[in-house]
């Protein structure tokens, strides 16, 4: 097996020879990466090779893509693939296609080449490393055939880096076993769902309870000293230390509807695996490690969200117990049906004493495209965005689409459309500020009727409260101006106001030190999404680690994914964070 010492000490020519086959017919990548030696880790080598490609010209990138064969294409049929490609296509079963599958792939190859001018690239061994099924490969092919050419070229390059990563693992004899366990746990938990077709796990449903019970069983197997489910359904595992203080960590196990497998749950699995390794080594830390699987963060079943972490900081509101879901079931009744007390007296016992804790850290899938676009597996969160949310409605006058002159219309939908464009332009003018209208509805709309009403949502976020509030004021002022000018009226109902949660400087620096020890570059970025950490921020100093998401960083979607290699790095980073304390 190859070693880093070999690579670091080899001549430039030998360095290129040792990495032959990593990138298909493209020795120039290794030639340029050689100057970045010595590499501290295999992860550092992977990042350096990817950086060469990212900094290459578009023609060079296209040349790299075109150096790859089609899946089940002419080169495969003729036996002209490299040994690496032959092995990968065989493992994916592409050499055993049915006549129908083969014909389908040939048609997709032709259509894809006609649209993009380069072959479809997919790391067929996938994020788990064991391979996609032929059906999954065909479905991915069909989905990506609809992509924009620039986005698809970038995705092809990312797939090439994943292919290279797997080939390097083989060359070095590396098997990311902890990452594989995390991935398998995520797959197993996804079997518990409110619906059959897609993963949905909302608060206090049978699927939600089943997930909690499975987490507790795994925690016991990992070697936690105490495992329990508290009065709001949080799953709590404590691994005792030799000192009096405890480090708090964790994330949520509920999901949105049609969810991915890693949002929230990754942040529970990472410290669970760290505890498992500590237990197997018979090692105790000078502080305890408390892992909380927060029962609710997404606000999918009831209007209130952050139920689990709100209870920990003592801000669970009694009025929430009387909120009802779409079926008219109160939160209190749902909790009791799930075996929870459903009383404020019990919920108040969940509150933590800040004096007993060192702080709070959370690992989380990024849920965005930044790390993926930079070919970086890990990133350091600087702040969790503050936000304001509203639901609103503009009211105009429904009238005949054919007989009402354009200058005499009171079009409610056109007013919202103007607000959408202003929100987009205003948010884009300031770094790290975002604004979204995610819901639109014209009640009883008709193709030949001018919309008399248009309902909408507003989601405004920024890394600082001042920037958020400035955006909020400008958008509401514009709404006033639009309605005044167009002869419309409106209602606007606030639904959420959350302050920004800057990372604690000391804990952020600890995450940075941990990532640097892995040989990885430090990349800092804000979190546009809300997390349990922003609630715990009200009680304890907090900082977060982001893990790269695949498929362009998509989240809240079945396509959400992480590779086993990135998962492994997040676990190793957590271990090193603990070592710094």
C-alpha cells in the first residue's frame, strides 16, 4: 500500500507515477499538486488535487471530463476502459444490464452528450462506497440531464473528485469505518417514517418514538453510562468524565417532510461514535460528554419549533401545550399519546444549570452549496443568522382578465411579484443577507380572472441583528409603497423573530484547531439555517462545525447526502476538539 511518506519524499516524476490512474488520463493534476507537498494527511492530498482542478482553465476542466468514459458506453462494450473504470462499472453492475437498461443508458448517453458536449460523470460507488444500483444510476442520469450546463459541468468535476477519493482510499488501504457506521445508522433510522414514500418524522408520531427508542438502544451499545428520554422527548446520553463539568452536544432527530437522512441526525451520530471509541479504549475525559438528540427543531407539526432545546434553556412556553396540529390534536395530547407527561411541571425539570457545563458544540450538514463548491469537507460556522418571518396577504380586486384595462387593475399577485423582486435585490446588495418568499397562493384563482387576493410568506435573515432589522424595515416600507401606488391593501402577521447567534470565539477557535490538525484548510462561513445551537446560545457559549453536503449541498430533500469520508473527518475533528480541552 502507498504511504504519505512515499508521496512526500518522491521526486516530482515519481509522485505523478504513484498517483497514476487517480484522475482519468490527466497526469497534469498530479504534476501541479506536487508543489504543495508535504501533505499532512490523505485528506490534505485530496483537497490539494481538487484545488488544482478548480483553479484550472475551463478548457482543462472540460478535457478532464471528456477523458472519462460513458457509463455502459462504447468503450465499456469494446473493453477499452482503464482498469479503474472497469472495476467501478463492474461493481455497479453496469456490465450486467438488461437489454432494456442498456438501451436506456445508450439513449441517455446520446441525449446528454447532445445537450452538454461531454460525457455524464457519476461516481458509481456512491457516497457510501458500496455502489449505486442501476435504477439509482438511471434516475440520477435523468435528473441531471435537466440541469443548467454550467452547474452540470461543476457537478461532473465534483463526481470526478469523488471517484479520485475512492481510488486514493484503495491505493492507501484506507477504509472510513466510522463514517460507514454513521451512514448506516442514518439509513436505518430513515426506515421509521410517518409516510411510506419519503422520509418524514414529525414530533410525537409513532415514527418519532421509534427513532428515539433506536437512538437509546445504540447509545447503550456505544457505552454511555446513562441513557434516557426526557419530558419533551429529547434522547439524552451521558458519558461520565473524571471532573465535575460536562460538555453538551447534539442535534435534532425530527425531520421536515420529504427529508434527507442527515439533517440534524448527523450531529447526534458524530459524538455517539466518539463515545463508542472512548468506551472501547477504556478512556475517560476530564469532563463528561452529554449528547442530546433534540426531539423537535423543524416546526413541522406544531407552530412552535425548537421544542426540545427550548426546554433545556427553560423557555418552553405553557401556551404551546394548547397548540393544535392539522388534525386538531393538541400538543399536550400528542405528547401524552407518545408516552410523555405533557405537563409544564415535568417539562420544567428538563432545564439545565449553565454552571455545570463547559459549553455547547454541534456538528451539522451544511445545508448549502458553499463547501461543496470549494471542494472542502469541513467548515467553521461564524454565526447563525438572525431571522424574521411573516405570513401575509395582499388584497386587491378580482375582475375580468379580458375587459379590465391594464391601467385600471388592482392585481394582488402583481403586487406580491413586485415585492419578491425588491426583496431579492435588496438582500443581494448586502453580504450574508438573504430574503425569500417561499409560499404563494392565489385563493380560488382562475386563468381569466385578475387575482384579487394573494397570500405569501416572507423569510428575512442576516448574520447580525442590525442587518436583519434593516432588511426587515426596508421590505415592509416597500410593501407599504407598492400597495399605496397600486391601490391595494395588505395584512402581515409575524410568525418568528430569532436573534443572530454569533459563535463563541474560544469554541470557534477550538473547532479551527481541530480541523487544522486534520491537515485541512480553515474555511469560515455563516449559517443561514437555524439550529438548536442558536437556542442553546441563550444559555451557554456555542460553536458549530459544518460538514459538506453532496448533490450541490441540497438539504431538506431526499437528495441530501454526505460521503462516508466526510463523515469520518467530522468524527475525527470532534475527537481533536475534545483533545484541546
